[in-house]
């Protein structure tokens, strides 16, 4: 399936899915000289991967199934406004969604924002606003950018939505009743930006700095609730072995399998020191860990406005997804480092079609890509301007 996806996107899908809503903006009147801005680009913000749960290894089509084609992007973290890494993944998802609609499929395209956690509270305090006000502003910035980029999503989920909180609490209670949650003390080095304990301290840089965010980790000791992930090691190994197409590109599957075989560790799913989050159902002195909370947004997004929040109702409305695009913050480009490429500036100067074309053509799934303004201009002038927008 990966090969066919890449063929569609990197050869013809952009033309089919582009809205042509605006002409290519005139380039800078000063000409194309001395354009030295080069940035090593890592999709959303690092390497985008496709997690697939399709029943067949073939590309889904209208004749194969009447089931909806469900497509999700990451739920973007609102510690800062969107950057090009976020935009790239969403553009790719939008292209796939449009292609599936052309095939006659009923598409449910889900995107949204992840709005809980310590990093959000810290960012809000730095802005002099409450976490809720901060989330409203940044979430709206994502919606505005998706509109400017002609992203035709069907569902936009915010993890501060009251219905989402109901789903998270119900899911937590089910996991607890299943015997997969226990309470324990934990002490270790904690990265605030990653919002996680660094289990393998050998991976840290000098002065216990996080290799991703280049900031020192802090020593913390907390009484937390843990998820017994280690119980499922054999099950996960069997699932990936029996479904080799589940992770795309294929070389990412090897990484995931190696990580699992190294030994899964139980991990903390609550925080006693973080107030901005969903309270643990049976212990309001703790909040649910943001990753345990946010990933359920892909399920709560299925709820219709008139429906009551119920986990089974949400799951039966379309889960599991057909394609799930994911990414993890990369060191070369990330909001926490402040060294990002601004998609709003590109769209204002060159138009959404040019931006969509360049990144779909130049950044292949699973790989890094290089961006520079002179390369951007040359590619757009050499292809869409010449072949699609040529004056009669």
C-alpha cells in the first residue's frame, strides 16, 4: 500500500486534490537573488509515518467496501502556533482524503488539537493568560491555517471538549476494572517539554539535557498510577509479526519491533504535579497523563453534536481508522526550539496551491526533506507554473 500511496501523492494526487482557489501570488519583486534560507525539514515535525489498519494490503477503493474511510492526523499540541511540520502532515492527509472521495468513498477526515499538560500551562503563563484562554487562541490558529491551506477536514476535535473528558474517564475506568492500572512511587529525570520521565539516562546529553529539546531534565519523585504495558509485550509482537503492513514505511516497522523486543516497561499515566488536565476518576488529586488522554481524541471525534458521550457509541461510529498519520517532535524543527518555518508566511506570499504542491512533491513519507526559499521558487516555477498555470 505504501508504494501506491507515494505514487498517487508524489505524481498526480496534488493536481487532483488541489482546489486552485487562488492564483500563485506574485513573487518578491526584488527578484530571486540571495535566497539563502535553508532549513532541514522534518515532517510533523519529524518523520511522518502511516499506521494502517486496513483489512487488505491493497489501496482501498469504492468497490472493495462500504465502510467509511477514516483518516487522522496527529492531534497537534497547542504549546505554540502551528508550523510547517504540522502543515505538511495535514496537507498529506488532505490529499489522501480528497483522492478517496474521488474514488467514491465516504471519508471521515479527523484532525484537531491536544490541549492538556504541564507544557500548555507553562506556555499560557508565559503569555499571561489562563490555560483555557491559551488553548482557545492556538486552536483557532490551527483552524485558520487549515482554512488558508484549503484543508477539507470533517472533524476537528479539541481535547478540552467536555464530551472528550467523559470518554477519557470512561476508558480509564474500564482499564482500571480490567486490572491494568496500579499505583506506585516513581523517581527519575523528567523532561518538561517531552512531559515524560527519561527511563534510559544513557540517552541524555551533558548535564542531563534532553537530546530532543536540549534542556536539562529535572529530578522528580511522584506517587502515580501506572499502566501495565509489559503485560501486552507478546500480544504486540504477535500483532506486528502477523500484520507486516500495519506500520508504513516498512523500515519504521523494524524500529517499532526492535523497541518492543528490548522490553516494554509499565509507564505512568497520571501526574500529581500537573493541574491542567482531566482529573483521575477516583483520585481528584491527580490528573490523567496527557498522552493517555489525547490519543482518545481520535475516538471521541466520532461523536455527533447531538449524541451523548459514550465510549461504545464513539468506537462503533468508525474506529479503527483506515490511515493514521503520526509524527514526533524532531530536534531540527520543533516549536519548543523556536526554529520553525512559518506556513502562514508562505501561504500569504505564494498561495496555498504552491505550498501544497512543493511539500507533497519534495518531502516523501518517512524521510526528511530540505527546504530553502530559492528551491521552493524554482520547483514551483518549473512545474505547476509552467504546466498548470501557463497563460494561453
